[in-house]
C-alpha cells in the first residue's frame, strides 16, 4: 500500500494541528515520548518534527509533506511546494507576527533607529533581509530561547513571534514594527509533488484541512417554513452560497438549511422566528468545503 509521510509540528502548534486533523476526519494519537503519532489512515505515516526543522526535511525528501509556519520556510530558504495556506495558530485563527520589540523606556521608535544596535531573534535570516531592504545595518544574533528577557540588559531589541502581544506587554516590552506575518502552511517536497498518487493524497488532505478552517466559528441552521412565509424568511437569511430549500413531505411548506457565522446566529434566530420559521435547529460544523 502506498503511503504519504506527513510531518506534524511539535510544540505550540501540536495540539491545534491534532484538533484540526480530528475535525477533518483523522483520529491522531500521540503517545508519550513517541515521535511517530498513530492515525486511523493506513495511507499516512505521521512524524513529529519541530516546525523550525520541517521545511529542511521536506526539501531533502526525508518526508513527503509537512505542516509548519511560512516563517520557517522563509528562514530556511527551502525549495518546497506550498500545497495550502491554513490560517490557524496556537490560540486563534489569525496569522502570527514577527515583531521588533524594545523595552517600554527605550528611545528606539522605528526600524531606522536599529542601525548599529544589537538584536536577538530566532528568525535571523528573515530579520537581516528585512533590515537590509530598509538600509539598516545591525548586529543580529541567534536566540536560543527566553528572548523576551534579553531586553534591555543584553540587547537593544528583539524580533519575536507574537499572536496577541500579551506576553510582550507582560515583560514591559512595546512593539516597534512588524517584520513578517506568517500562517501555517502545508508544504511538499518537489519529488513528492511530482508523484501522481502522493499529489492527489496531499490535495485531498489540503481540501479537508481548508474545510475545517472555513467551518471555524460557523454553524448550520435548519428550520421549517410555511409556503406563505418563505420569502420573508429568505429575506433575512444569509448563507455562504444560497440557502438550501426543500419541500416538506406534507406539502405544507419547506425545510431550509444554511451555514452562517456563529455570532450572527444569536441575533438571527429571533428574527427568523418572527418571520415565520419554526423548528429552528442550530448545529456545529467540523468542516465546510466550498
């Protein structure tokens, strides 16, 4: 049986990736101290790999495909095929940012002010290129961790990853500028992308994963509507495409089904009821392939 080797990011993205795969229909089990997660698909061979290393292993063909940050693909300058962009992070469904941060009392207020300064970051290559593009020369050193604690005693500034900015604020740091925005991406080796079976398997995975992204924060609504109230209900009913309308078996009206933002449902349901809808059911979605 052919198999696709797929890298799962170890660390902060691990839980959200496993959750996403679960909603896509894949049950993933990560055993203690094991780097080989079990999955209920014999066509998949999963590996736990640090996102910083993922694109290098994919580029070399050690694994066929992987999920990692676009930032690490850029940092490693990896020659890989991007299969899909998946907007999810550790906490929220938003891109993450690599930002220049300084101590709240620092005189540095712009990237130009970094000229000749000391900067600590894990994203050395991307940071150097970003500064060079603006004509700024600085001393950029690799950070082995605890980057936020190095300002202001050890370095003048840091370039660090943030999702909400709360950790930076907690460490008395303020953001000066954004170096890069990044999302999770599914990448493939060039050789795997040329393999017909593997390419189709990756495209299928990407379709389901993106379906999970679309379904996040959305719900489905079902309801019954009498014939005379159909137009009134449809007038207030949003949908990703168009609502599905089917005849009821009794011939007395219609069954309507649609998908909408979860936050809109709480305000919409009373309006639907007043417009003539009945038997309204709200349900959660795992994925929505549009």
